[in-house]
C-alpha cells in the first residue's frame, strides 16, 4: 500500500476512534454510516424507536420543556421544569403570563394584578380591583375542587403531560437523520408527518428532543433530561389561601 494512503487510513481510524469515545461526533466514519458512534436507535424500526424513547422519558427523574401547546382552541406558551413530585415554570395564554408551582398535590398560581383583575371581573367595580391588589405577586393556593386546578395542574405533572404529548398518530415511519441544537437525532413521523413528528436523540439515552404535534397543535423542545431540581413551598408571607374557590369572572 502506498505510504500516503497508509497515513490517510491511519488518520481516519484515529478520528473515528475519537468519535466513538465522545471526543467528537463526525460523519464519514464507518463508511459514511450516519449511525456510527451513536446509540444505535437510528437503525431500528419507527415503532421500536418510539417504545425506547417513551421508556427513556418515563424513566427520567426530571425534564424541562418549552414551546406551545394548543388545546380546546387556546394556545399556551410553556416553559416548565417537571419531576415526579412537582413542577414549576411559566405559562402564557391570551397575552397574560403567570407562574405555576406544584409541590406534591398542592398547586400554586402566581400572577400580577392585571391577571387577577381579568379573572375576578374588572367591570365589577372596586371589589375586583381590591382583590387583584391583594393577590398581585403572591402564590395563591389553588383548591383541588376549583376548575383552575384541573385546567392547570396537568402543566406541572410530568407523567400526565408526557403521556398526552409523546404520541404520534397514524402509521409510524422514520424520516431521516437530523440535528437539534448540535445533537444528532433520528426523526419518526405519524402518517408522513400529518400525525406529528418526534426527534429522538442519537447521543446517549434516546430521549425525545423535539416534538411537532399533529394538526398544528403546537411544538415543544425537551432538555435537561434527568437533571434534578428542588420544588419547595413558598414562604408563608408570599402565600395567599383564597378559600375553596379562586376569584372568577
């Protein structure tokens, strides 16, 4: 073998060795195999990829998700951190942003006076303004019997939220190799994309990284899989217990 070819072969072998050890992830190793140096799920049928990514998501201690969810004709912008015993983050809907915090079964909602003025009926006079002022910037306990609990607690529940989101509709298929923020992925689709698409990490554990829901029902990115965080009860001075029902319009 010519000496130049020997050097090129040795160099390519060294580069591929670095890729496998995680020092670099480069194409061209193993005969242009896009799955070389990956976790291997890109070689599996779409149904098996979905099974593995759901198991990975269910087994993770925590996750952060950000993006939009459309439900009941309303669009919610979410930025949430979730774990089994609670969650926290922000939700924006109809131009209003509020914070959600769940510790165990107790849900708290924190918002400004404009939010509470709208909730309690700003046209009802000084009483509504007074209520809004008292609740401004406070963690308001949401009673479990209040409609707001059912409406918003799911946004803080890892199991409930992922069960509802990580489902593609229709016949599953793979749709090539892609990239999400520098991480190589394999994309699976439902009904050629009309049933949603899901990008699954090809690096390490096959976590879901990007979801586009069917029917224009939103898109979400997932990160910080397995990175634990703490949810704690807010200080008593920052908490308001409004009773059995929150103010409504």
